[in-house]
């Protein structure tokens, strides 16, 4: 009976992180494979079942533009665009209704977990809460870079989302929707954003 309870708890608390700098020596994420492995252990202990590696690709971190453009076009034919961490973008903080308009056009929004728990400061927290209360957040992700300051932990943000919305919405943000994204399926939680709230 105890084993079944533990197993059920593990199954119910598994989550997926779709934005994480987990690869060593690729960008400003972990500087060694030891740190990357520790991040994986930390994530697993927090109930994170899958991590999608999202390394930076810019002038600081070289990339093959032709190849990536072809891959992007291919991807755009299969999945919903995901706008990552608009709550941390200073331009969007000034015009959060713009994010609602993008959601109405079919874009999904990913908010950084630690923004929802206040680790990025009050302005970012207010922006994250504003979007969450208006049904304009579809995924919570860690955007982890290391084991100390930007850690691969979703549990605290899941609890914050439960307090603001509900347990069902929180589960959708860390499990149902990320699982659909990595499975190439439509998002099961995609409400119309609430404009007037």
C-alpha cells in the first residue's frame, strides 16, 4: 500500500521542462558536464521527467543559419509557436495586452518558473501574475542555467500557479501542455485569454 502511494505521488508530480540550458559548454549554461549532470539530478529530484535543451544561438554562440532556417520552417508546419518568458522582456512589460493578442492569434506563452515565485523581482512577478490571471500562460519552464542561481526546479512555481488558478491549471502548465508540445500534439489547455480582468 505504501509503495502504491509513493508511485502514485511520483506519477502525479511528474513535470516537463521545455526551456532549459542543460548542455555543457554550449552557451552560458553549465560550464562542465559535472554541473550538467548535477542539474539533471536536481531536476529529477524535483519531479521533472523530461528536459528540452534550448541552447542560445546568436552572434556570441555560433550557429548555421541556413540549416536552422530550414529546421524552423519545418517546425512551423508542425507546432504552435511558443513565446518564451515575455514577463521578463522590458518592452513587453510595458504592453502586456500585446501578449494577449498573440495568444488570440494562436501563440502559446511560456513563463519562467522563478518569475512566478518572485525570484526575478516584483516587476517580473507582477507581469507573470498578470498573464497567469488572464489565462495567457500555457507552460511554466525553468530556463535553468546552473545549480545555484537559475536552478532546474518547477515545484515552487507549480504551487504558486495552484494558488493563483487551480491544481488542474498548474498541472497543465508543467505536465499536460509540455507533454503535448514534445509529442507534437495540440495543447489540451489553451483557453481564450481574459482581456477585461
